[in-house]
């Protein structure tokens, strides 16, 4: 029987890499809760409705001993994913054309991580009803499930804008015509007026954001038939009915990630849930990325800092005056000098991953490091970085990046799960020949030909690629 033709076969959904869904990120949060989540190096991960699976392919390249399964009901994205994997020689990822409503019965074995990103609130209710049973059947005893969804109350303003767009483009059937008409309407709608009602002002802000979407994103997320935002409480209730417990969020601070201060650790789960739901309404929240574990897996609401002793850490922060540290738009002032020293040591490491044991000397510094991580000033990892900080004698580049270069892509996947802009033609050609077979002399000869007297040494070129995590450890 041939696969059903879906809107995702007709219009490609933009593909990218997602930091928040990485198994290692989920493992860090779970272990700080006291859950012994599997090592990402050998874990089994399922991506539900993952499109072409670029995210899974990139992870498979970084962790060749792990196993990844990506499925989607749309055939064309799956075919693209298979081609990418095969061309890159990445054999530890499997792409399946599969209906979510049949997946629980057709997939075999347990998965350490299950990722349901961009599905739960964007499918018909009958399909959504199959998500939690699938996780309940396939999640490993100490596995972690990730489910993202548009949330209330912010979903109301997005729904209103969608209704307006869909009303105006209703007579049009061709996807390109629908996208063009929607963009024209958005451009005319974004300008605020003095007498705007609050709901209209909110819709205009949504319209401004929608204008930045790629065509595929606008078509599927802004114009499709299915858009069903969810309240956190309803998602948690759905999960509980299938033997799952709410752990926390994949992003946000301590409370968002499900952690409480020790003096509040005795709060009932229902009270915590009500508090989190109240925060959503107070803040106008429109998106959640919630994590679940089996209700038989015990976990703590107090940070288990000891779990971080064997982890790795890095910081992208910049230190300012008076023990103030900044990452992006967030700043923190650390009054205690020893706690500040923990973060300062990572800042001095210049964004390199270092063993936690090298920067946290005692329990107090370890606890400080964990809380800095929960607030987004430190990144933690359960495994050593799979990329080389300094190029080895026989460097090997990311095989997925090599295929992307051959396909003419300007941005390529790194071993750090980032898309790196790589437009310099000499560097692109150098990346494509780094297969681990050439010794330094052979590489020097190749680089002399590729660089054509640009005045950049081979070592400088390799260092540039290594700094962007494009060379394997």
C-alpha cells in the first residue's frame, strides 16, 4: 500500500537542529532529579514525527554507538532523511514511514529517550490521544520523554491570528498562493493603531513574528488545519493516565525544571502543578517543552548536586564588574565570592568543556554550579564532548557536514549539535577531504592546492574547524 500524501510531502517543513531535545540535555536534567537516565553515548532514542530526521542524523554522527529511530507519516521527508544518512555513511539511525496511531504496536523494544517535538498540539485530537499510550508502552524504566506544545493562555492570541489568516486565504488551494496571500495580509496587519484593543495588539505581535518564518514554517504552523494549544494541567493529566509522571521543563529556570528549594521539598505534586499553571496564566505563556518519566521511577524535587560530579561543564558567560556575569540578555550578580569563583573558572576556560571536578572543589561549589546551570549560565553534559578541541594528526570531519557541503548548504551540522555557517570555499573543500586517512604531510599538500596562496596555514584552517566542533574527537 502506498503512503498517504500529506501536506508535508507537498511543502517541506524547515529542518534544523534542536538543542533542547538532545538526549544529553535530558539526561542532565533527569540525573539532577535523581533519575539514572541512560548515557547518550549508548542510548536508544525515538523521534516521533521527526520529518527528515536531520536532528537524529546529527546526533547519530556524534554518538555512533547510540541508536536512533525517526518516524513520520510523510514519505518525502523520510526519503530525504534516508538519503542523507546513507550518503554520510551514518548507519545508527533508522527512518520509518509510520502512522503515529500505529507506532505503539509496530515499534519494538524500549527507548531511553522519546522526543515528541512539534506534534502534540498540531495534530487532530485522535492522533494526539495516541501520544501518551505510545510513550507509556515504549519508554524505558528510567527513560525520559520530551513533549512540546503550544500552551495557554498565549495560544489564544496565536489562534486568533491563525483564524484571521485562514479566513482570508480560504478561497486559495495552491500552497504557494496561500503563503503569498498570508504574507501580504501580515505585512498590512502588523502596524499598530492608537485604538488597538489588547487582543489585537497581541495579534499584531504574533504577526510580526510570523513574518520572519520561512515559507514552510508559515504554511504548516500558521495556516494548517490543526492547532490545539494545551494547558499544562491537561497534558500532565493525560500523561498520568498512562503511567507517566511530570518531571519538569527542558528549558527555563529551577522551578520550571521542576526543582524546589529544600525547605519546600515537601510540597504536594498537585500544589506544584497548580502553582506552575498559575504562572503560565500570569506570564501569558505560549509554549512548553515538558519532560516525563515513568511514575515508577523515583525522583527528587531537590537538586541532586552530587550527580554532577562526573559531568562536564562549560559557560558562555562574560564576567563584568562586581561579580556580574552575562549570557545573552541575562545577567546575574553573585554575592558570594566562592560561588562566583566556580563560574569564573569556567569563563576562564574560554567556552571549552572541562570536567566538573576541575572547577568545583567542594560540595558548596558543586551546588553553586548546578544552580548556575539551571539558570542558564552553565551548560552541563553527562559525557565528554565528541569533538576535538585541537585537531589530531589525522582529522576526521563530521560526515553529515560533508554531505551538506556537497548539497550546497551554507550551514552545516557540528558535533556540538549546532548549525555552523561555512561559506569559505577553501574550508568547505578541506572539510570534505577530512576522512581520517590523510597524515599531516598529505594534508599539507592538499591544503596548498585548495588554499591557492591565501596566506592561511593548514593549522589555522584546522583550528578554525575544530573551534566550531566540526572535527571528531
